C-alpha cells in the first residue's frame, strides 16, 4: 500500500464525496478515482459501495480506515524524527484560516516565517470554521486560525488563544448615530443589520446581545459569509454590522466605527493543530513564532480616524 493512496482514501472516506476529497488532497477527481481503484486492486476487495445516493464505506473500507490514520500518523512521526535528528527545517507547511484572518493577520506571520526559514514551502487556505477543523483533523492542514473558542472535534486536537481582537459596530457615514461616541443595545434595536451565518462567533454575539428583541428587532438585511462583502455593503449604505476592528480599519470615509454594545468587547483568535508524539520541526517552529508575533496583537484603545469623539 502506498502512503499517498492511503491519504487519498482517508479523504474520500471522511467526506464520502470525490469532489471534496479531490480538493482536500489537491488532485484531479480522475486521479482520486484511479488511486482508490488501485488501492482496491492491491487489497483485493471493494472499499466503497457506489450507488446513485453516493458513496458508502464497506465493512472492509471501515476496517482500513481504522488502520489508515494510524499508518499515516506513524509515517509523519518518522519523517519528523528524521528531520529533528538531522536539524532540517524544510518541507511544506499548510496553514488555514477564516477569510478575515487570511487577508489581515496571517500574511505578515507567513512572511516572517519565510524570512526565517526560506526552504519551507508555505500554503495558505481560507475556509469556514467547520472546514478548518476537518482539515486539521484529516491532516490536510497543519494548523488553523479561528475567532472564538474552538470545540475539540477530535481528542488529538490542541487549541490555544494567541491574540484578542476588538469588536466594533460599523455603519454608513450618514447614519443617525454617527455623532455618538458610545451607544447601547437600545440605540441599535431599531436599526437594520447585516449578519454572518449561524455558527459564526459574530452571529452568536449578535444573537446574545439582542436576545430580548429578536427576531423582529433589529431587522436583518441578510446573512453573508464574507466579512469583506459585509463591509462593502455597509459602505454602500445597506445597514450596520458587527465586525472585528481589523476589518473596520480598512474601511473608507463612508463608514463610521463605534464600540460594540455587547457584553464582550473582544473575541479571541484561536490556533488549532493536531498533537503528535513527535511534532514536525516545521510546525513546532511555526507555533512558537505565532506565539511570539501575535502575542502583541491585542486591542489598543484609541479612536479610529472616522470615529466620532463626542456624544
């Protein structure tokens, strides 16, 4: 059995979808199918039941999955042990993050890691929280970055808070509250809001803040997956939104920024990785550098250039 075939098998077995598995292992769908067929030929049995309803693991496929993860983990440990013994800092590091973090915090972190370790190939992928957790669990991602606390999706996952991000309310520059320096939930209860999808940390904070008046107040324009899209729609006058300040810092003169009115003015940035008995030197060095760099990424008191300073 070839290890790369086992890695492809695990991707298919955990997604039960050739398209999603091919995205996870960065292969064409035809290559994924060929590798699964080659593995079945090698083992002399079918690993999946194929029907119009989709894929389903056979009893043999489920038994192989029990061993495949252990075999891949052992292979990774062997590579890590050899690299550690030789003092080698090379290979590939795949980092995942929420869209907002991929476009703001993480590029500077990756640039600094490349400066220190130029022989490491770096990959950055944006996804939602569930996709990021699945990526770390399967090994498709070495480490991922989220907002808020991250529930343990598997016992081998580790998480650590590495920074705090301030939360703010953004609204069009001509909004009636634009001259305020402080607002309350009552001030916003009759406003129109753009929100993220259920399950997002911002949506949870929004729902908790307005629990007494939802679903009627505030009025929701719609749900959006992209912070960039939300910011642009606010700039266009569509309504208000709860966002991290790092998103608002890129806003133009068409947006006013005010402190968030909820019980928590900040949200943590959480780093998630898979614990191994022998951690790969590349990942170990990256985790240490993240702690070093993002430890200073704390909310800083002060006025944004488009914030009102009086009420």
